[in-house]
C-alpha cells in the first residue's frame, strides 16, 4: 500500500504542478488574452494527465482524485484503508504540486488565492464535470483506454463548463494555495467540493443504470452494426 499511496502522491503532485504551472506560463506569454491562457492550460493539463494515467495505472490505478477513489470504494474495488491512504496522498500531493509550481516560477511558495469562483452556475458545472469524469473513467475497459478517454473528457469540460472543470476535491484544495490563473479562493472550496461529491453520486447512479440495462439485454440479441 505504501508504494501505491506514493504513486498517488506523486501523480497528484505532478498533475497539480502542470495545472498551476501552465496557467502561470500562459498568463506570462498571452499578453492578457484569457482564451489563450485557457488553451495553454488545457493542453498542458490533459497531455500530462494522459501520461500520468499510463505511467501509474499499473501501480495504483492512477486515481489522483478523491472522488475517483470514493467511487472505487463504493463499487468495492478497493478497501477503506487504502481509500483513506489514497485520499490523504492525493490532497498532500496537490498541495505540494502548487508549491512546486510556484518555486519553478519564482513565486511565493504558498499563497491565498483571490480568484473568486462561486455561484450556482459554477456549482452545476462542477457537478456535470465530475459526473462525466466518473462515467468515463469507470466505463473505460482498460488503463490504455482511460489514458485518452479521461483527458479527452477533461479537455472538453475545460471549455464547455463555467468552472473550467476542476472535478477533483484534492486539486481544488491545492489550487486554493495559488493566487494565479488556476486559483480558487479558499472560501469557495467547500461549495466546489460539495458539488464534486454530488457529481460523483450522479456518475455512480448513471453507472448503475447502464449496468442494469446491460444485464437485462438478452444474450442472443446482437448489437446493431450500422
């Protein structure tokens, strides 16, 4: 379990560093064009996420996200002790990733973000982004499939959700320590996490519905190929 938890810590650290670091670099290069910053942030986030999933999936399952770990626990894929260890490692990793990103760009290591992210639209967006993430992650038949499906969902959700798709309580906490493009005010974190947990529940319900429908399909019935 120590090896698996360390894989979760390191994966979360690198993911948070990529999210926050690319936002800092984008702001420095984009001359105030927020669309360009978001594009750079999206590209770095999803490419790093794909690599991290491919790298760490054989070790820990490459959760990097408490809602993914909780969903796995709800489905009986992992035990409670491992789930607690993973979630602690993910939160610590994301906070360490924020510090690392700041150090790489010569910024104060720990900051209190002033980036306001609140309101019903943002919370609905987080619920949708997280529900989709759970559905995509747990319907991916292999880690190889997940390594492109999950980043593809996150890339799209960066642009079609009002919140730019955090979809991860650990990285939400980590981003509250960064007063940069990717940051979120500490006072906005709780509502985001609640919305993400609600999205996890919606995703699990959707998985259950699809599983029930799949069992009800007659064995002899062949799928349409057209």
